[in-house]
C-alpha cells in the first residue's frame, strides 16, 4: 500500500522521473488495451472457425445423404433395355419348352414304332442304344 501511495505522489509531481513513470503507465495502459483488442479479435476468429466447421460438417452430412440417395436410385433403376431382354428371354424359354415337347412326342412315336414292329430291340445294339437314349430330353416344369 505504501508503495502505491508513493507512486501516486510521485505522479503528481512534474519532474523528469514523474514524466517517465507517467509515460510507463501510459505505455502499460496502451499495451493492455491492445492485448484486450487482440483477444477480442481472436475470439471473433475462433467463432468464425467454429461456424465454418459446423457448415463443413453439415455439407459433409448432406453430401453423404445425397450419395446414399443416388446409390438407392441407381439400385432401383433398371437398365433401359431390361424390358426388351426380359421379353426375348421369355420368348426363348417358351420356344425351348415347345421344342422339348416336340422331342418327347417324337421319342414316344419312335418307341411306339419299335414296339409295333415287334422287333427284339434288346438283341440289336443300334436299336438298344436308340431305345435307351430316348429318356435324355426330359421336360422341365
């Protein structure tokens, strides 16, 4: 307390030491206000950084959502020619079934001819091979 009282009394005087103390006090006050100003600017910059980071995170989240939506749309989207391919596949399968039925009917007719002729097909190796291979084309359901 006594030191501050002595400094206060010295500042009231008008000698060179008092002027030096006044200059030092003014310089300290100026530096303190400059520090306060820099701290305020630093807080403002930190707030801006936080806002930018929040916007960046929001953009990242939105980007992930849009990418997910695009992937879902791509998964749902059929190729443009898929209807044409489906129609061709169905037509091919119906033709295959038709020709399988015709082959089975032909086999049955051949079997009927062999039985009607009363040939012993077990003795003839060629007829036996033909008769045994008649079951190779089964009809699928």
